C-alpha cells in the first residue's frame, strides 16, 4: 500500500505540468526584437545592389574607401552566407552576411557592421557556404595566411570572390 501512495503525488505533479504546457502552448507566445536599419553614407562609385538584409547584427553596405575593408563578390548562382570570426587586435562579435545569387558579382560589395565599417586583420577567419542545402562551401580562409581573401595594395582593401 505504501508504494501506491508515493506514486499518486508524482502522477499529480506530472498531470499539472502537462496542463501548464498545454495552456502555454495554446497561447502561442512569440517574442521578437527588431533594430532599426543602419544607414551608411554612399562614399564611392561602387554600384548599387539590394542587400539581403541585416542578419545577426551585420549589414551589407555600399561604402568604400575604408583601408582594410572587405569587398565580397558572389559570382555563384547560389544564395550564400559569409561568416566572420574576428581574431585580430580589435576583434568584433562573430557576424554573417547573406548574399543572393550573383549579388555583388561584378564590382563586389563592402561589408560592414551596424557599428560602422570594420577592418579585416591578419588572423581573422572567413567561411562561406551555400544556403540551398547543396552543402557547397568556401574556406575557411585565414586572412593574411591563406590564398584568399587577396590584398589589393593599390586600394588598401581585401577582396574575396566566391565562384
């Protein structure tokens, strides 16, 4: 008889927990936090392209002329995500940018963050991967150590072209 009396409270607690889960599920709670878009001035003749938007605090901008900036060209027919793990002296939070197929394919786009422009530094890591489920990826690229991105000494910027 003692075994049955210890099972009863456990069944009651499990039933109450299930009831609470059902009630909360029926309410369909949703929480979202949105930030206003960052607007950066157009300082160069880089052609206008429609950015795919801000993702996890990162933006795609048309700003050029920033020494150490990263110019990216997506010359593939795939939607691509480019991720940055900054390891340089002035490391920023990990960030990523989404590119539509062929976005920035001719002249490239300068990547920036909501806080403004950033500079790639030696040791920063870049990786890109297709978002279509194909499993195609590029990198990882270690800035200043791997074959890409390449340094443009004339324009003082890094270039990464995905093909």
